[in-house]
């Protein structure tokens, strides 16, 4: 029994010694070696020393090569030598070893630890990367075809066809440099210049809206025929004129030159506007006189008409068109734009005649100022627009506010009204200042005039 006990104690002591020696040996070993299951940047570094790991980094640096895939299955290579790749230990790998838990190394034998070194001490020369990019086969001028945009071609006979775009194989140098630099820094195995968006591309393709829309517009421009009927004459606008107006906007769309359109519309306005024109006018007593001035007549709204005309041409419109007017007159007759419904005022004979559809409805004597007295009794001459009707209304006479039942307005505040506070007109002579330039009509005549005269009709006032 004593012998067995001694043997057991001896064996136990021996086991303790062996375990202690194993523990110390393991502790010593892992002071210079990585634990099993250690991966650094994806590489298994189990039981390796720092030097062995750094030797791997060095070998990787010296043997590194990047495959550069180009268009149409082309491939070129960038080597470590091309970019000046070098390895110099910065202690990163050693710091991982220093962080190992040596006291409890035996507890980490089955662990798996993934470590990453952001910079393995490997450096490259950015200037050499640029030089290498410039030396690539795909970057040589003789091997490059630059992209070109699709465009519309006129065969000379106004037949328009689309010339397709050319893709080409030209590269954006800065994009190539940046893509390869990033790939080298990441130690990538390959990089694709096409997938990386390095190739220059056409900006306009055959099916781009700028092509399809412009082609449609051109065909519409060819078909468009706009006719302006001004009664006394006709103006036509078609492809023979608009073909010389073609231009493109900032996005490349075919458009009509806005300045050409404005110039055309302005020509119409100069030719056919009658606002304030001198007119031949046949008076109630069958005299032919000339009347000038006033605010009546046709005025084309040049801005809006240019916009509307452009739209009509873009849509290929074939139509008789009336311009957009800022001011309208009663007639486009070649004889007179006054028409057959108007108010006629003769300042010389003090007479007012209102014609409706060519028939005199009111014919009366009046009071008025003079076309030659600017002292307050001045009544302007010309052709004006009846701009407003008010009933009842107030007027100012000799500085006093007076109430009237009927008032017709024209020429920015001038008016025709009855004068109930004055005596009968028969045989009376009035001083111009007394009526402040307005036109005064007997009450009954004024009532008829007010009820039948519509806003917008012309008022012809003369002193001849």
C-alpha cells in the first residue's frame, strides 16, 4: 500500500511538472507565434511568426499584379514594379502578437480570430501610376476612336435622316487613374474600365428625345402653312421662310430662332397695326377728312403672337390665323377699321351723331371744349375707344362734383355725359372752361346713346 501511494504521488508530481513545462513552453512559443485560427487580412497566419507574416506581405508586394480589363475583352496588366510598390514593416503585424493573451494561451487554441491591417507597410508611387496609365495600350492616340453624338442630316433636298452616334473607345484619363489607384491600394486582382465608367460616351443617341423630338419638329415645320388674312392683304408663312429660322437651343433641340420669329411678328405689327393712325373719315355731312391721334385701332400683341406662332409651326399647323391682339378695332376692312357702329363728334359745329350698323340712331347738338384751347376747355381730337359706361356717376365741373345719370368714358377719363344743371342748348354760347373739355349731350339723346352704345366701339372726334 505504501509503495502504491508513493508511485501515485510520484506520477502526480511528474504530471504537474510536465503540465507546468508544457504551459511554459506554450507561453514561450506563442510569445513569438500567432494563436491557431488567426487570420490577417484573410490569410491564415496560425503558428506563424511576425517575420513570416511580414515576409508574406513582402512577397505579395513584389509579386502583385493588377489585371486591367478594357473594352471588347481586352486586357492589360499593371505590376508592382510599374507602380513602385514596396513593403516596409510599420509594426502593425507585431502589435497583433503583443495583444495575445499569453497567460491563458491554452484557452485560445480553438478560437478563430480575423484581423485586418489597414496598411501593411506597402506603399506605391502615385506619379508612377499616372505614368503607367499613360503608357497603356488603350490610352495611345493611334488606338483611340472618340465618341460622337447622333445628329440629324439634311441631304440638301430637305430630306432629314438620323446619323447614328459613334460609341468610340476613348477613356477619361482621370477616371482611369483613380480607378487603378484605388484597385492597387486595395490589392485588387482585377479592374474593369468599362464597368468602372471610365469610357467617354456620346451625349446624344439616335433614340434620344433631342433627336426624335427635333426630327418631328422639322417634319412639322416643313408641313406648316400659316395664313394671316388682313382683308386688304394676305400674309403667308411656310417652309420657304422658316427653313432659314432653324437653330438649336442649349440642350440641342431644333427650334425656331426666337429672334427671327419676333422679327417676323414685328414686321406684321408695323404693317398692320392701326393704333393712333391717320385715317380718312367720311363725316355725317358727307365730307372726307383726315383724323389722327387717339387710342383706337388694331395692335398686335407681339410677345404672345410670337409664342402662339412658334407653337403652331412646331405642330405643323395648316390654318388661317388671326394674330393675338392687345387692342382690337371694329373692322379689318381695307377702307376703314372704324366699322359701321361708332360715335361721331364734330367740335366745330357742336354736333354728335351715333351710328349703329350704319344707321344714325342719335343726332344731336352738344356742348364741348375746343381742340385748340388747352386752358381747361380742351377736348382732344382723334379716334378713341369707348372704355366704360356708368349710371349713375359723378363728374367734376369747374371744381365741383356733379351727379349725372349717364356717363361714357374714353381717353383715360374724358367723358360724354348729359348736363342737367345747364340750360337748354338751343342758341346758347358756352365758354370752354364751363364744361372742362367734356362732351355734353341733351338728356333724352344721352339716355338713348347710353343704352345703345357698347363698350369698345370707336368715338371719332374732329374739329374741321
